[in-house]
């Protein structure tokens, strides 16, 4: 086996290991040192934590494995987290229930299993929501804070694999329109575009396996020619840099 073939064989073995690596909750620590993300000019976590400290009833929508929401502890009063992805439920319960948080499995975009005006504060980071349902279960003058990814987020990464976004008709303007229609008053509304960089192709593999909606049916075997193309870019001294987008809304009932 020549040197070139040996190198590709080793790369393929690494990509397979990255493809099979475990992804639990919303924890990307596996990629430590292998990728970099620019951050929006706002700090969602600091904003959310300040709001939590002043609320006696809080709902966290799309909590994942509770990684971020747990950092807002201690909680006071009625505190609930919901998650629609079944594998995350056990992780979220293990992390959040000792903190006094009730964890429920439910689709965040459907009718929610809560009473009218049940919560003072609703948080939502990168999860679907129904503006009407959020409005219904918020108390008078209640607050809804959400950070979202528009349908165009990571479009250049998706196109690299000749794939298409699963949801394209979603963004700041549509979210704002739906919230206003539901009866909310918008207090903060911001959009941002930044960069994310992968330092090796295996990091891209792991990322796409963790977020299966980006490139449907992704596998190393199926998309090997595209992965080789990315590796060629690295070998030529180019960086694997892609675009990411976020928007932030703070709305009051």
C-alpha cells in the first residue's frame, strides 16, 4: 500500500469512529479542540438566568439533556422542562429532577399539556414553538425568551453535500409576525450571522450525525466522495468554514 492509500485508509477509519461516537443530550464535548464557533453579540444564557431568578414559575421548551437549563439553578416555585426527542428524556431527568424540575416528554410545537396562564416565564433555545400555545400558558405580563435558528442556517454546509434544508420558511420576520398575531408585544428582536470552523473532516462527520436533519440519511459510506472533497480542501491549506445564523426575541404578554 502506497503512502497516499495508507493516509486515506487511516482517515476513513477515523471518520467511521467519529460516525459511531455517542451523542447524548446536547453535548458536543466530543469535538473539543476540533471546531470553533463564533458567538452572537448577545448572551442568551445570561439573559435567561436573570429572568429565571425573578420568576416563580418557569418552563424550558426543548431542554435537550438539560445541559443549559440546569446551569440556571437554583430554581424556585413551579419549574418544568419539556423535550420532544425521546433519547434525551432520560438524560434530562437525571440532570434536572434533582434540582426540582419536572421533565415531560412532549412535542414542543403541538398543544402543550399545561393550564392557561400557568407560567410567568417560558424559555426556548433552538426549539419549535406555537406562538398561540406559548401565549395561552403564560400569565398576564409573562415573558417569552427564545433564541432560534432560521431555516437558512448552515445553508452552505448543507449544500456542500448537495442536500436541502428540511425547513426553509422560518426566520426572524415570520417568528415576529406569529408572535404579534398571537398578542405578544416584542421588547427585543435581533438577528446575527457568524462563522463556524471545523478543523478536520471527522468533526464534520460527528456534527452531521448529531444533527440528522441537516443532511438526511447522512453516513460516511453514502457521502464519502463529499468527505474526500472536504479533505482535499484541508490538504490544499484551505479552512472548513461555514455560515451560521441566529435570532433572538424577547416578547411580553
